[in-house]
């Protein structure tokens, strides 16, 4: 009767409203599930990118360290060679000085011609001194290059440490997003 018709209409309206609420809830849940999946995919991609970048930086740092070690080894060998040459030049120069002194005494006793020969030997000694000075300057330059290589290696290590800190902060931010999404979902 009329009351039953009115009741049926109300029941149909409530059923329709319940169906709409159920559909809206399912749509919101699907959107949340998609957001969760997208966030997980984004995190996975971020982790892959961070791992690849870290691997590249590690490989680059390894290559640079090998290069620095080679420079250090080469520089040490060159320094040792320069020191050997400098010692030989110094010994030779000392011998020339001693010889020159002996010959000067003889030249003073003998003749003006011998004084000319002494002058030549003195010039040779000066040339050896100049060579010794050049070897010493080259040794200083090698040491400066070695110091620069060590400073460059320290700079690369500092950049790598900064990257590790930045990666940790970014990972913490992603974890915070997951946590907030989980809290909002519950």
C-alpha cells in the first residue's frame, strides 16, 4: 500500500546511496593503491639510480686512486733517480774541484797555458753546478706535482662522502613518504 511504496522508495534510495558510497570508497581505495604502487616503483627506481651512481663514483674513485698511486710510484722513482744523479753530480763536482785545486797549484808553478786550462775546468765545474741546480729544481717540481695529486685525491674522497650523506638524506625522505602514506591509509 502507500506506506509500503514509500518504504520501498526509501529503501531503494538508501540502496542507491550505499552503492554510490561503496563505489566512491572503491575508487578512493584504487587511487590509494595506485599511489602506493607508484611510490614503491619510484623508490625502486631511485634505489637503482642511487646504486648505479654510487657504483660509478666508486669505480671512478678507484680508477683515480690507481692513477694517483701510479703518479706516486713514478714520482718516487723519478725522485730517487734525481737524487742518484744529484749525488753523482755533486761527487763529480767535488772531484773536479779537488782536481782543479791540484791542477791550479801545478799551473801556477808551470805556465800561463796551464792557467788557461784551469779556466776551462772552472767553466766545466760551473756547468756541472748549473746541471746540479736544475736537477734540484726538477726534484722540487716533482714534489709539487705529488702534493697536487694527493690534494686532488682528497677532494674526490670529500665529494664521495658528500654523495653518501646526500643519498642517506634522500632515502630518509622516501621512507618518510612511505610512512606518511601508511599512516594515512590506516
